C-alpha cells in the first residue's frame, strides 16, 4: 500500500526527543526532529541561517558585549572585559582600554546595563553604580561613578527607639532596655545617627549631655547609614520607568527597590512623600525573594529568586506603589527581553525560557514555558537577545547562548500561533549575543581567541570575508545562443569582458587561523579549500577561478531531519509499522547543494555550461530511496556553503 504525505509547515521547529511519538498533537505535524543552523520562516518553511562576517579580533580573555545606540546612525558595541572597556563602531575599535572597576569575569557576567540618550548606567552589587557617557565624538568617552543626591538611608540596627537626642535639653529617667537615637549632628558624645540601648537605670539625665560612649551605661545597637556602600553593598540591577531611575537588590537589602525623583535620575530623596519624590519599597512576602532583575515592560516588573512581581499602579508614586506577586518560578540574573508584547526571562532552573504575559482569564500575569516542546535546546543560558524583524524576515527572533557554545533560536509570532526553536552551531563556540538596532552581533571563541562577528544576510560561511568585483552588464558567456529560463524569467548570457572579475583576496585574518582551511565560494561555485599565504595582516587567498563575488570563510553544517513519518489509515496510526520511503520530493526556493539522506540531488542539467557557476534552483528535487524501517526519517542537508530555502517535503510511503 502506498501513501502520499506532505509537510509544508515547519513552524514548530525542532521538537525534543521525548515528543517523537506524540503523533496525536498538532505540533508533531508542524515540527522536525532536528533543525541545525536553520531559520524558521513564518510562512512555513526554513532556510539556511545567515553567515557570520568577521568584524574584529578582540582578546584572549573572556568578555561581554552590549549595545549603545546614540541615534539612528551612531551605534556602538561596548565590550566589557576585566579592568577595561572597548568601544566599537561599524566593526572598528574607536576607543580602547578605558579603565573600568570590574575586576573578575564573574562580575562582568552579572553586570546590569541600561542606556538612555548618551548615558549608560552600569550596576553590580559589589561595585558602585557607574555611568558611561559619549563625550561628543566616537573616540571620547567618560566612565565615572555616579554621584547621587540624597542617597537612600536605612536603619541597619533596631527598628524603633524610645527617645531621640536632637541636641536640645531633654531630662528623662532611663531603665534597662530603653533605646535612644543619638541624632544631634556633632558625634562628640557618641556616634551620630546611632541607636544606643541603656544597660543601667539612670535618673534625671539630660540626653543632650549624656556620654553614650560609656560602655557601663550604653551599648550601640544600630545605626542609620547610607543604604548603599562598600560594606552594605550596591544596587545590583537597574532600569528606567516612568521618567525615574529604578535600582534594586543590594547585598544587605536584597529585596528592596528604590526609585529616583521624576526627571531627577540621580536624586533619591524621599522628601515628604509627594507624588514626584523618591520611593523606597521592600518586597515583604512569606519567602525569601532576592531581586535578580527589574524590567520596564507594560508594567514595572520585578523578578526574584522566588517569584515574579509587577507594580499594579498606573502611575507609580510613593503612595500608589504596590507590588503584586504573580507566579513563583524564580529567575536567573540574566536580563529579560521584551518581544511580541511579552517579557521573556530565564527561570531559576537556568534552562527554561518563560513568557511573562498578562492573561485576561487569570486576571493576572502568567509565566508560560516557551521551551517545553524543545527543552533539550536550552541547557544553561548565558546570554539572551531579541530582534523585531529585519528587511529579510518578518518574524521576531530570540537568541539564547548556552554554556556549551551553542545557540538556540526562537521564531515567535504569538498572534499567528507561531513558536519554534532551531539549533545553531559554529566552528568554535558562541559566547555572547547582542542586537544593535537591526543588526545581530555574536561574540565567538575560535582557536582560543575571541572575535566579534555580525550575522550577515546573503553569506553562507562563518568568520567570512566577502569581496565583490565589478559585474558585467549581463552574466557569463553565450550558451550556444539559446536563452535560459530561470525562475520564470529569461536570462540571456553574453561575454564577461565588460566586467572586472576577482583573482585573489587580501584580507586580515588572525594568525590563530594559520593552519585553518577556509571554504571558498566563487559566485555560486565551490572552489578548492584555501589557507592564507603570508602572516596576519596580509593574508592572500589565490582564487583558482575568476569570479565577481568571492566569499572566504568557515563552513557550518546545515540539516533538517523530519520526525518519524506517521499516517492515519483505515487500520490506524502507522508510526509503529515497518515502512519504506519510496520517494521524497524536496520543495526548494533559490537553492543549491541539497542532499537527501546523504545523496546529492544535483544542481546542473544538460542545458548549462559546465565552466560557469550554477544558477540557484526553484522547484522540486525528486529522489528515490530504498530500505524498510519503523521510524522512517528523512534528512535534508547541505555539505557546502550555498543558498538553501526549504518550502516543504513530500514523501511517498509504502507499507
């Protein structure tokens, strides 16, 4: 018996192996067993991920990259490394070795960073808050500690007092256990703004004249001091919301949130509690909730080790501020992102991405598990970033860097019910990711060196360099005088002499790649692998064939593996039955170099000239296969760096 099966919707992405028998759910029909180095298209198919263009060499030590967008044309990458900052613009280091107070890799990994206009705020619970400001040019930057006006204070001792010494005459009788708050401002007979507890009974003493340093009569039990200091800790996280700067989570006060005055970002004075004055709130719940993130979404949101909160006030003020706990998953100290109207955060398991979103049925926020169906792809998240569509894609994408050097990529369009993950690898390890407006940058470890590389459309290798020659007005040579039809349009071939082809590439590859073989793509032809000739800074690649576009870079594997094929027949589900895939029809768009079960589908026909680059193919690639198996899967992959868009897979199955 033969059955035809078509899969034209792949938007559920790569599903975890635990789901490979769940033929009863819709996601099974829209998912695949593996999608390596592929991008999910919201229209239903998948395509080869863009390559990574070599931007700059960095350093051998660990680092971290963050975006700094001054305006639509002046955009920078800030690189944090132990003791220093480096600034990049358009792939060029414009400022180097700016001295910074961040002394360990662990501190750099857990910094919180926000930016507004020309100022970036940087916080960590072991380092005073700093601000980084652009000083009018690409090369002029200032990093300095923030000077706060009316910094918050806190009583780190007893909570209440019986008497207050304000420096005026007060004659009283004390008994053992009475607490006096010494607040006379002179620190002559005891520390100022300090609490002292009576150890003896004393009659008719003047609080203004009493010597609180007398250990027989008094014991220091507390003091009011700056809430932030080297001994008490500094705010760990920060954000801007409703024209206030919000700071939260010190070492000594891990569950407290502070807000500046409205439009006075560095003034935290509480004043008399007017609507525009500072705020000092503490999360008082039935469990320990150390604050790990504060985030400005549709509401001001707080993420802690024990749960997720939001502030219910429409306009937050000292009197209206109210924190409501919503869910109890806990969060890792990794800054959340806003995508598709929801806040995404990494929960306390460190391997689950959750979507913090208001639900009208619940009349509250819920934390939906976005990695449930692809739980094997997020192992231990190190970094996360998102991009809201590009000129090439209409979907929203989330990039999650794992500690094993891989990258999990989510395509999400919530209102279209599209949510699917794919798995990216490279010749090296992904270490960090950041989005600069509409550009995605990765920090990649290759050959024990760190490199900043840009995700670049229409490239097919990593760490690549692309050189373009001058194209002729029309392409290649005359094909026996016969026009060729490509994608529905006639392409007429003439002489190449009007163009200027490329014969070699000279570029600056790092010396770490001295023995590395690079892939060479000449137009759409794969040339012999090349290693550079010379030393770092003058690396010459000799091209064996002239071309108008040469790409040199590192190859990466691309593959899509279908889930075990199953159909509904009169006898029931066929997942468990022995079967054979008789034929597979691969529906591709503008693609080359496609394989099915390691068999090359072919890119040339008898109507082309063999010494010219092949033309990307659109249509069906038909392949006949052999062999019976219960769990029939079909792997579609590439072995060379060439364009690949998969629109669907049709199979003919025999039982």
